[in-house]
C-alpha cells in the first residue's frame, strides 16, 4: 500500500513539474524564443553563449537546466522545447529511441572531465589512483555525487570508483544529489567534505577547489550530444544549433573548461 501511494505521489509530482514548466515556457515560446533543455553543468557557459547569440541575432532563448535524466523524462512527458543538450549519450539515446528528436540534427558537441573537489579552505591534493583511500578521506562525512543511477556525472563517478577499486568502500557514504550542481553545492556549503563533479562545475564555484582529476581511462568518455526535438516548430532552431557549433560559441565553452568535439 505504501509503495503504491509513493508511486502515485511520484506521478503527481512529475505531472506538476511538467505543468509548471509548461506554464512558464509557453509565453516565451509564443514570443518565438528558442527553448533549450540543457544539462545543469552547462549553465555558466551556455548562459554566456546565449547572451552573445541574442546580441547578434536579436533572438531570445529560454533555458531549463537540470539533470539530463530529469530533462529526458520531461521531454517524454510532453514538455515543450526546441533543443536538448544531454551530459551523456545514454539519455540522448533514450529520447531518440522514443522518436523525440530529429535524428539528422544530432551531433556530439562537447567533452568534459570529472574531478574530486573539496571546500576551498580545506583543500589538499589527492592522488587519484587504484585503491586510493577515498573512504578514509571522507571519514564520517558524505561524498557528494549526482545520483549514480540516473545523473550522468554520478554514473561517470561511480564507473571511475569501480574501475579504481574503491566503490565498495564509499558506497554507503554517498550523498546522491538530483543534479551535478546540487552535488557541487553540498561541497561548496561545507555539508560534504568531498564531491565528484565535472571540472567545469568546479571552475564555476569559487567555494570549492579541485584536489584531483580522475584518469580518463577510468570511466566512459564524457560526451554532450545535442539535437533538435521532433516537436519543435521554431524556425530559428536550426540556426541556433549552428551557432552552438560555431567558433564564437566554442570560445564560451572552452573558457569554462569544456572541450570541443568536431
């Protein structure tokens, strides 16, 4: 009975969230704004790029930032948007399999790295290698990560910890957050002594410092794909997508620490 109640409440919560987004997004869409669903880790770079796009084109953008998993589910539920930028291939594949994107517009836009961060005033270098004592470092505290079963940064982090042979020792200490930015905030506020986030998130928050970078071979390659959604009727969506791939937009992404995928 309790599980059934929880399930009904969850469905209601999702419906309310989608309805709330629709109410917010509709006026902007009526004004022909380009509506973008983007991974939370993109916020600083994409906000800067969008400001330049508006300056050049006089076209407005409306962006909803959240975990890629949450955005994909909102798209599936019918939330209106023109483009989706995911922080991993899996969630783009998810919406593609449901015929929710225009396949010929899909491409891999950006790359990233995952890092270990600590509050800036308590940061000391950590050598991230096979068998390193992350559990000892975390102690009685929590390891902040995106939810490891859904949030891309959390999935990458878990994969790296498994590869390095330390996941079993820290699994019970993980504080799974709804997005990578939420995990970052836990560390920045001093509520968690360590966290695993993208290097671009660390660069965006002066309250944290990078204490170690995970070897690239310890986890799947981090790729941010982009595509126009099947239901998009915005005539400016294609031009905006080309702008995101341009050298001018690339400068905003690289300034934040992303790599450009061609």
